[in-house]
C-alpha cells in the first residue's frame, strides 16, 4: 500500500486506520484497484478471495430471479466494504448474489486470509464488522417491508421522493428499466405508474430522463 493509499484509507475509515493489526495488514498486503463502471466484481456462486474497502465510487449488490428480473439489495459506498463478501470469507461460502461497479470505483483490497486474522486478533475490526452487519440487516429488513407491505405505486412515489437522487425540478437521467431494477418489478409496470404520475402533474417524462415536479407545480 502506498503512502497516498494509506492517507485515503485513513480518511474513509478513520476508526480502522487506528488499529495496528489492520494497519500492518494493509501495509503488507493491501493493493489499490480501479474499476470502470459496469464492471462485475462478484458473480453469484463465485469464491471470495479478497475484501475491498471502497475509497471512491459505488458498487451495487443485487439478485437476479429466474425470469431475469433484478432487484437491488444494497449499495457499497465510500467508507464501506461488502458485508456479503465478508460473510463469505468468514464462512467459506460462495457469493450468493451479484456485485457490479455502478460508477468508476477505487478501492483497497486485502486477501481473505488477512481478513480472517483480523477477525481473530482485532476487537476494533470485530466491532466495525458487527456495525456493518447491523446496518445492512436494517437495509434488508426495510427492503422486505417495502416489498411485502406496500403497493408498487406507493413504493415508486417513495423512491421518487428521495430528494438526494431526484431534486425537485431537476431533470434526472434515468430509464424506466433502471427504476424497475431498483424496485424489483417490470419496466411495463413502472412505465404505467409513471404515466399516471405525469397525468397528475407530479413528474415530467422524456426519453431516458424524468423530472419530479415541486409540490407547488403539481
């Protein structure tokens, strides 16, 4: 690991960078990697030989059904690592989903054997790991609640209400298929529901983009 990589790791993972076992493992075994957007990181059924610490960019973890329909489980953002990968390393099980670089991605990767050593020797690493488990478990519970207890029109409206992703009045580049993938439904369902929202004045639609209208404009 280079000095620059160490500095960036400390900025993204401040608590872990203070742990001697983690620091030495990264110095001796950490490797910097860069991936282009849309590059697959893990395929379902593959072995997990490394754990990546994301410095820049976003990875998406998702499942694919028998019909080919996808649903996003969660994303791995800067300052995080993939809990499914960690779980597979510790249990020696194959990866149960797919992971892809959603944007250009930079990360530090360490071998699985080093991660196992950290789990045995570092209480700080174990604390970090369990915190990550708790957050991801919360994400998955929320996803199950959405799918089980909310109608698709409600889920779509809640999805579009995320101001960070869809600032009111701003044109956002996104396709109906991308939205369907996020919600685990079909493009046809999303297109029908978006058309209804457009008729109600809540959104404006175009080829490959949409605009969520401010409440006063509805």
